[in-house]
């Protein structure tokens, strides 16, 4: 099929209307095809290694070689059209009990339980900037509603694959330093909401968990996991440092040496190991996981709301000030890490391995 310039311009406009982030790999391919279609083969000078955003884009464009502009235009239109069609086919009615319209979450209340579902299954529920904002909003709403307990879980095979490294590509006008400051402020506020959450907070870990999805578990009151879940905090591989108050909660929960294996040396725990070390409350066989956990949660939802909330606050009150202090220190440390050569090189390596 022959595509016209009008079709190309229409595809550009359709791309702006997409609500679902297609992921870093697809966006790099879109960028490269657009540049090839409008300017031809890449002749731009190669960016420096530390400018990882421009370097990833340059590599993607360069990889198209001498692909003719008409062919690049056709591939661009076809790719955008496929994304639009896929998004349209997934539009569904708001689930019963839904409390607000979210792009990255499903939030509903039933049986006195507010259920917050991480809902980016195509990217293993990686936490984007938008998801950070929406989780904060959902927690604020859940803290004030009539539910008794609040439950986090994931949609699909993963609980959560941690931070979406695509967040690092959205550079503000003042560059990396402003990005590091903004990210640290966002993370501090995000973790503060978990520290201060007034009701019992329960994680239903339905699959692998990575990074901040793991470190936050130390701030939950109960953690239930399927036996196929794993728990991984590969911070040093990415030139980063612990967050989510894990530098304090993990040594307290599992002991210094076990916490060191996870937070410094990237050890991945099975569900059984995480349970034996105290990070997980109980592990269930995957085939009965959902049925048994939700039956138990429904029973918890029938308990007196104020009694549970007051009891939790008594148990946590002596720790809150310390947790807020730890959170501030971790975010300050991370701000420096994000500006370091180690972190830049690790993220650059990730983009090079993941690009099309």
C-alpha cells in the first residue's frame, strides 16, 4: 500500500493522542523512523557517552542505515497505526466500584477493601512518572474513604518491575541536575505517603517484584506472595543506592548480612527465602494464591475499621519520625547517584541493550 504525505501527517497527530506509553524501545523506533523519513540517513555527529538520551536516539536512527525515506515513512505510519489499533481494542468500561479514572492503575472498593492494581502489564507494571503521581493520589483517596484495609497488587504476570528507566529520558530544560532534584522530591513525597498511610496496608505480590516495588514492602503491614514471586533489588548494577526506607527496614527485618546481600550485592530472593527472612508474611501455591488470599482479605475487611487503624498507628508511631529521616537521607543520596558517571553509564548500557 502506498502512503501519502497526508497519511504521514495524520500519523504524527495520532501519535500525540495515544494515552498508553508504548515503552522505550518502541519510542526509539518511532523517533528513528521519523528522522529517517524527514531527513534521510543519519549524518548528525555522535553525541557523548554521558548524554545517554541523545546517544540512544542517535543509535536508533543510525541503525536504519540507508533505508529510503519513502520506506521509513511507510514503516512510521504502519507502526503508529498498530499502536492506535491496539489501544482502541483495549478500551474497556470502568470496572464496578471504580473510584476514579486512572491511566496506570485500577482502583476499586469492594467488601470494605480498597484495591489498587498496578496496571501497565505490557511493561511488567514498571512505575512511570505518571504512575508515581497516580499512586499518591490513590493513597490519599484510600486514606479518607470508608474502606477498612487497602491492598496493592499487579495486573498480569508481574507484581512490578520497578522504576521505568524511561523516566530518565524526560529531561527538563535545565538538564540532568534539575531532573535529579525533581526525581528526588517526587520519590520522597511518594515514600512519605506509604510511611503515613493510616490504615492496614497489604501487598498481594502476584509475581516477580523488582527495585522500589521490593523496598517499599518494609513499609507494608502484611505481604502475601505467590510461590512464583521473586524479589530483586539490583541497585549497584545500575550505579544507584537503596530507597523506600530499605536501608533501615531491611536490616531490621532480616538482619544486616542478609540485607547486605540484597541491597549491595543484588541477590534475588525466591518467595520462600523472602518469607524465611521476614520480608514476606506468607507464601501460597500459585494455583490457589488468589482464592486463598482474597478469602482472607475479605475476612479482614469485616473487622472494626477504627480499631484496626488505631492499633496500626500505635504499632508504627515510634518509627514514623525515624522513617521520614531515613527517606530524606536516601533521596539525597540518590540525587547524587543519578548525576554520577557510574549511574549514567549503567543506564546508557541498559538503553543500548534494549533498543530495537
